[in-house]
C-alpha cells in the first residue's frame, strides 16, 4: 500500500472583522493485495485486487467576526479519479470473475454558516450549502474460464466466457441542504437547544454491478437524503459536581443506499440500490460526577430505535422490484424492539493527583448515529455546514462558567470518538439478513 499527499493553507487577515483563507490539497493512493477467503493453499475463493485513487481539492473561505455575530462563507472544488479491479477466483468451479472500473468526479460546493447572539442568553445559527457532483463511471465485469488471474488484474489476455457488464455512463447530482439551531441559557448552569438539518449523500455507479442479473445497474443509483431533528439540555447540577449532556433525536432517511449480495445459480450478484426509507430515533444522556475531590465517574446511556419503512429490492426470479421491509430489520437491532446501549466499552473512574483507580468494564456498546457525510471542504466532517451538527467543547468536570459557543453550534450535542461513530453508522444503516430462509435469493449483507 502506498499513500502520499500534501496540503497548503494560506491565511490573510484583511482586518479585525474579515479573514481570507485558502486550502489546497492533493492525495494519491495505491493498494495491491490478495484476499484468501478460504484460508487454504487451494484457490477455492481467492480475491486478487488492486485499488488506486487520486484527488485534488481547492477551498476558499471568508471568515467574519463581528461583535455579536460570526460566520464563514466559501466555495469548494474537488477533482478525483478512483479505480480498481479484483478477481473472484472460484477454484472448485474452474472459473474466475473479473471486475474492474473507474469513477471520475468533479464536485462544486458553495456554503455559508452564520451565528448570531440575539441576547446574552439566546443564540441562533443558520447555514446552507449547495453541492453539485458530476460523475462518469466505467464498469467491466466478465467471467473467464480457468482458476487464475483475469486480464483485469494483470493476468494473460483471454476472451470472456460471459460478458456480465460493460458500460460507461455519466450523471450529475445536486442538492441544497440547510440547517438551523437555536440555543438558550435557561440560567447560569443550564442550556437548552433545538436543531434541524438536512444531509445529502451523493449518488454514483456500482463497480460490482452485474448487468445480466440486474440490468438497471447501468443507470447508477440516486442520492440519499436525511432530515434530522434534535432537542437537548446540557449543564451542571448539585453545586456543579455533576456535568451532563442529554438529547432527543430523530432522523428520517429517504432513498437510502444499501449494498446487497444475492446468490445466483452461477455465483453472487452484488448491487447498490436506493432501497427506500427508514427512521432512526432515540435519546441519550452522558455526564461526569465528582464523587470526591479526587474521584470522578464518567457515565453514558442511550436508547435507540431504528426501522425500515420501505425496502425496495430487485427480485432476480420475477425480474420485478418488491417491497420487503417486513422481512428485514436494521442491523444490530431486533425486529420490533428498541436498543438500550452506552457509548463506549468502558466506564472510566478518574482520580486526580496520585490516586489512580483504573478502568472498569461497561456492559453496553455505542449507539449514537450521525447523519450522512455532509460533503467536502467547508462542509467536510468537523466543518460548519451541511446537515451534521457539530458540537461545541464538551463540559469539563467542575469547570468555571464557560463562555457561549461562538461558532453558533448548539450546546449539548453528545460526542463519540469519530472512528467508532463512522463504523457504527456504516453498520447500523444496513439491514440484517432476517429473511425467509426458504427464499432462493435470500439477502446477504456486506
């Protein structure tokens, strides 16, 4: 694996109120690997593969800093190329399936996010972005006689036994995504907030699509969108021995993108579908309590319910689309049941000075679900705009009174480690294989 990149950030303070910033970056990556799924010397199920990508990004920002308002506005550009190929070597069947292709993307975004202190206690934040993606995809999937590497991954030239997929197509996707949040200091120790935001996950082309099994794969798939609502309360209690954050959240997903794999008579058909709609809602509470002057206990608990309202899948037998939402459930959840969980694997007892206490195991697993990645540049994760709430600094144990979050972000958003959240989001928004086992095309999740 080889990865390299560089970035350049330039900043010009025009005056006390206005700053100009430029962020330029480039990245290249290459991976060459062989995945041995069967774990034996024989090529029963081997996957030789390579992946390569390169991208260039340019972002310009204007940052504003007024007496009672702050904000950022800018533009973003991305030019990227991603390609790859892999073989599915089926030694027992004496065939190999080669899959390869590329996607070229040009993305443009215009964004703005402003925060206003309407009074000493009331703050409002508004933001929006417009994104446009132009994508061109090429996909080549073919079945070759013999158990070995195909021409797509560097094997000898050969004529395909079956040409499963071969197409080039271009599509454009665009979306306007706003957000608004309001926070109010109820008193010196409590802050409440309400927030609404929209998220957008671009469409594209399925590099694994088999046009013989699923002809619509040549048309690509549509964007996924989400509307997110949140109410929260954050602050101190018990003479500031307790700091806490709490939230109620509700997310409504439309045109949800799900990758599925369906067994066929000659192998497995993999495709990305806009399966329909789902909702995810729940509550969470976390905090830190000073038990003594030297000992603190950090705790968190969450309640989550996730369900598909619509799950449209292509039936390989009838060649028709059908709604199977009554047969699937969101992964890591139980049909008709909610999930109680805690963000993290451990309960942490922290001692100050020379009084170490250690770490005790916790019973539960992470549950917090973020919205789809809002996009690049000023809209990238951690940026100010685009459908994902970005929390202000977490409340420390027994701190002095903190100033309001000057980025206009609602006080009170619970935060989990970014990697855990992303992994959970990828897992949670896929359906589990709770299907009728007698179905010949039972759904397999990747």
